[in-house]
């Protein structure tokens, strides 16, 4: 099964709390309360989010965190890459692949294509959109994405 890590999931939850309160500065404790997460977990996800420039940390008595830019300008790929590094479905999907059989692998081109499709899908969803899930998301039909597989 392919999934993002729990920390990436939690980072998205924390960011949606901030996105729902544009311009507000929330402490890590406030973010934990609003998100239902433990304070240490919230603190753990805020560090890479700040390093990636997705949130700003403000010091002082009224310090805390806020989004560094509008939620509509933050894509899911940015969140995933802030938490997990560059998206790579397989070792050979990376630009600097260290796979020993990459030169003779027949699947590499297709894995890179699939990697690009997933990255494009994540680029196409913003944090602002994550605030408003589709009505009846459990019953919503899944969208298909046209992919042309390379053949030899």
C-alpha cells in the first residue's frame, strides 16, 4: 500500500487549522487543541513546515504560527515534500537515482511517468481546497487520470 506518513497527514491537518483562520497567529498549544493532536506532535510537524517556508513562526508573548502565504497558494505537493522530501514512487523515479539496474530496467520509464502523474495531481490540489471536502466524499466517484504507458 502506498501512503503518506502519519506526520505528513498531521501536517496537513495543522495547516488546515491555520488555513481556516487566515491572518491569525496560533500557538502550538492552540493548534494542538484545534486539530485534536498532541502538542509534541504539532511541534514536530511545525519545524519542517517552517523550514519549507509554509508557516511563519513568530516569537514573543503573542507569538505563534501562521501560514506564510494564502492557503490557495500552497499545494499538497509542497506539504508532502516539506515532510518527506522529493516525491519518488520508486528509487528510479528520482532525478538522482542510485539504482544499480536503472540502465537496463524496462519499468523505469513507466514508474517515472506514474511519479509525474501523482506529482501533478498533488500540485493540482491546494490547501484551501482541503478545507472544503466534496459533498458526500465517501460516495463521490473517483476521477480517472489518463496515463499513456510507454511500451517497447
